[in-house]
């Protein structure tokens, strides 16, 4: 398994509360990604990072922010959680551009917003 | 933006038969097309990929074909086995990102 650890693995939170999910990698890969998985929608990109302090938006970035202060850590923050953000969140990493090196996923975080 | 359409959403085949899953993409700049398998409760895992300079790639019972002109690519699984039951995702690259299809739930019936 690629050295990717997501925490927490499960979380239940209330609407309006802030939530931070953490992705930690031990592979020293440059690229890190946050996806959400919902039935019927596959995997949709939220934000990604192409280096320390370098991030960009994906297709479903509204309501989410990210930070990457170290190569190994990529944080996803929901500033004020809503029920529509109930989902399974996957972190992924790649050594270089995705068309040059494969994307490897973490084990996911199941988030429930009540 | 980039769009990847995947069909069918569900597929049920008899053990030993073949299964085919098809995807189309919209951006002609896409040049890398991986396939991921996700078992229940697990993370997606890469099973095979193909680049735009290749028309077909095979790995044991799994093969992927690519038609750049038509912008579609397909996953073929032959001699299906119970352990092939899973959700399969296709994806297409665009610059620094992968865009995924909606997924196909494959069920192998004994």
C-alpha cells in the first residue's frame, strides 16, 4: 500500500460546525488531491496541491478550503459543514503529473453531517 | 470543463463470461486513461492504464482499448470470476488532474 494515512476514518458532526480532515503521506510525492465520492457521481475533485503552499481548485470546491504547509500533509477544511457535504472523502497522491505517474488513494474518511 | 461519461452504471454477468465497460471523454488534450477497481468499503486501486500513443493494452484477463478519434475507451474483462465483483471507474487526465467517470457496479453471478 502507498504510504497514505487519512484521519479521522469516520466523523459525525453537526451542521454549521467546522471540520478538518487530514491526509499524511510518507512517499514524498509532490502532488496531493482531495476527492469526494457520492453514489451516482463517481469521484469528484475538490482541491489539489502541486507543491508546498501551491494549491488549486477542482470541480466541486465551493465550501471547502485546503492547506499544505509541508510536503507530507494536506488538510481539507469545511468551514461550516452542511448536510450536502456528507460523503466519503479520499485523499490521493502522485509522484508527478498524473499522466506520468499513477494516482494512489488513501483509505478514505466517512463524514456524516447531521 | 472535462467530462467523462461511463456506461453502464450496473452490469451483471455470469461467471466465466466477458464484461465490457465503456467511457467517453470530451477533451482532446487528454492523453492518459487509467481504470480503477473499488471493492466494497475499500479504496480505489489502479488495475490498468493506457496512454494516447497506444491503441490497446492487455494484462492477463484485463484489456483496455482506446479510440482517440472517437474519444472513447473501454475495459474488457474475460473469463470473469467472483472476485471481479466491484465498482470500476474510468478516468481521463487533463493537465494535473484526473477526471473520473460515474462508476460501474459489476456483479459476477455464480
